[in-house]
C-alpha cells in the first residue's frame, strides 16, 4: 500500500481511539474538568505528562535542531529532562497537597492577592498560546505532507478533533487521551530509529548504534564502500568538514551560554503551567513525586533516542543529496519539495545539487540546497527508504505529539478564564454548572484562536518560543519556589519580583529578536548570554527582588505562614484563605 493509504489507516484508527476515550471519560463536574477528580494513577499520569510535554517541538523539531547544531544541541536534552527532576523534588508533592485546580489559584491564595492571580493567569495564557500556535501549524504540516490535504485544511481537522475531546472531556478526557497519544508517538518515534540503526550498524539499540561502526550493509546504503568499519560520528564529522561546517561533535557556543540556556530550560520547564497542573490530578501527595519519576522515564525514551535520529538523518541527508544531479534527485526530496520545506537553486548551472555552508538563497554562498530542520524526523524514514507503513506511522506520531500538547495548553487557558477570572473575581457566586459551561466555552474559543494562529501564523512564531521559557523561568518558578519554602515571602515581593523578571526578559529578548536581530550574536550579548538563556538571569532578579522587598515590607498574615508550613510537613493542610 502507498504512504498515503497507510497514513490514513493509522491516523484514522488513532483518531477513532481518541474520540472513543473522550466520550467514555467525559467530564461531568468541574473537578472532572480541571483535575480529573484527582483520581489518575501515577503511571498513567506519568504517560500523560510525557505526552503533554513532548509536543511537536520535541517530536518534530528537537532531533532536527540537534542534526544541525551538533553537540550544541545537547542543552535541549539536559534542560528539558532536568526540569522534571526539579518538578519531582521541589514542586509536585507540595502542589498536590495544596489540592486546588490551577497555578494562578495557588499564586493568588499563597500571596493573598488577586493582582498576582490576574498577572499569573495572563502569563499562563500568553505562554500557552505561544505553544499552541506551533502545535496547530505542526498539525497542518503533517497533514499536508502525509495525507494529501492543504496545510489550512489540516489545521481545521486538528481544531475539530481537539475541540471535541478538550471541551467534552476536560482534564479527565484529555489525560486518558494523552495516555493513548503517548503510546502512538513513542512507537512512531522508536520504530524508525531501530530500523535505521540496524541498517547502518546492525545494532538494534539506536542510542548505541549512534556510536557504533558502520556495517557492510550501511556502507552499501551510503554508496560508499570506504565507510565500512568507520564509526558513525567519525563519518559525520568528516562529511561536515568536507562541506565547510564545523565538526559535528565540536561545540561552538560559549560555555557560559550553554550553562545559562540549560538552566533556563530547566527552570522554565519546572514553571510551565500546563505541566504543573498535571500534579493536581493524582490521588495522593506521594503519587505526585512518583508520576514525575514515571514522566521522566517516558520522556527519556524519546529524548535519548533523538541524538541518534539526528546523526542518522544528517548523514543520510548529506549522502543522498550532495553532488547528485537534480534530475536524479531521490523521491523523498521531490515529495517534500511540494511542501516548500526543501528546495534547490542551481547557482552554477551544472544541474548538480551542492550542500555548503551558508544560506541557500544567498547568491554569495555556494549552498544550493534548502532544508527546513523541522522535517528531519518526518522525512527520515523516507530518506532511509523504510517501508511505507513506517512512514505512515511517523505521520500519526507527529499528529499525536502536536494534538496532545495542544489539548493540555488549551485546558490551561480554559481554566484561567473560567476558574481564575470568572469564578474567582468576576462572578464568585456562579454555580458549578455555570462554571462548567464557561470552561467549555473558553476552551472552544481558545481552540478557534489557536486554529487561526495555525492558518495565519505570525511571522515571529518561531522566535517567540524563547518568550515562553523566559517568562516561565523568570515569573512562575521563583514565586512558586519561594511560596513553598519561604514563609516570609509576601505579596509585595512577589509582585515586584514577577514584574522585574518579566520586563527584563521581555526587553532583552525583544531587543535581540525583533528590534536589532543583526546584533543577535555572542559579540553583543550581555556577558555572552543569548536570549535563549536570559531566563536564568530574569529568575535570579526575581529571587533578589522578592527577598529585598520582603525585608522592607510587612510580613504575610499568620494564616498564610501557617499554610506554607503545612504544605511542607505531614499532617492536615491549613485551609488557605480566599485571595483578595
């Protein structure tokens, strides 16, 4: 069967499963909608958390980034997985013991301030929409390539599906749907990697195959008999140098920047609202820590496989395209060329595709081949000439990754509007039925807005991803950490800390990303820290401001200090006062 047929079959079956789960696990109460009635077993919550976190960025983009950045891409792996260690140790158990529905609710109650609650929900909405835009666009790209429909039609189909199970099932339906989506996406990610590792090295474990010697079969696939016996990474280093690039295993970024980016990704991960709310769904306090451990394991399956996919895909890409006549270009190149994500310009008129350092559309460079790094995972099975069912499976996996994260983010937006704004501030006396209608309505509106972002993506979608982690690192992480472990942290300190952290990070990123992008290099960065790593500095400023302002302002009320003490020690939780 063709790739299109296999994709329709596998995607259709997975979509039918998602819809069935949404109907079977539909939310009937606000507790169901916001926190699945705190009844999700830890191992399932770990799988759902993994699916929630492993978005289109993780599934589609991360290996592509590593394939182009080489060793410099390692900070994504360290930062994004390390964040779960912080979650397990610092946040998960205590947020679960707090026992409410949302992070803005915790912030408002802990810092006895509706101002902080509103500021928190605004940050949560901004971060969530930043991510959702990318997820919906990713859905459109997968549909466009693998299912023969336009990108816009793919976005509409994705909108309809997410609208159905997000508004019907709430957190309860989304959680069990995400369990199924994790199974789909991890299967789709691992099977091609195992196939290709076997092709190149005869080793079925991709993580080991990346560092193994190329077999006789692998050399034949590369059309290079001299490759037999060479180590994969040595082979790729040689190819990179021959084309004018730095060696794949060499690092080009300043060490200080690698540290700050890694730390920013870690504390940004630990401060992302759609991840934090998952700890409200488990039955007990200890289950929160267990589910974080399970999530780390399930995420590690993909994250430790990504570098091997990057190595295999980069090697295969170079060998299948460089110095090949365009008339004889491989079928995968012609297929992806229709999407506009790969291309070729014959700069010297010889009809042969040449890869070199530099932009393909810059006449001053010798590079003639354009390839979007985001397609490396999706195109990898085709480049390696794997069976059509494997290629179809990767499409279903990409959709599962994008849709699972989109649903989690939309729930954050829904809860922020219905629970933290309408119920807590605008209309405190609304009934549970009214709140549930507001929650579903807000989710529906959020889906439509997300779909519009996918159909008409702002030109800076890729750039503002730095905002998401920067804001989460500089705003939520310090305030939640201080809120749990420091009884003296007060609302004045939190307001000043959040404002300073947010404004500093926003100003720094905006300057280098939008105002003066030509200066976005290590020669102009402050102390050599890139915009991707500035969230660490913003978090430090937040901590300092909270501590200093707290020293010169009134201590929190005694009931707040009692609440903080009861969060960290065994026993009954002190009932938190209503924020005001």
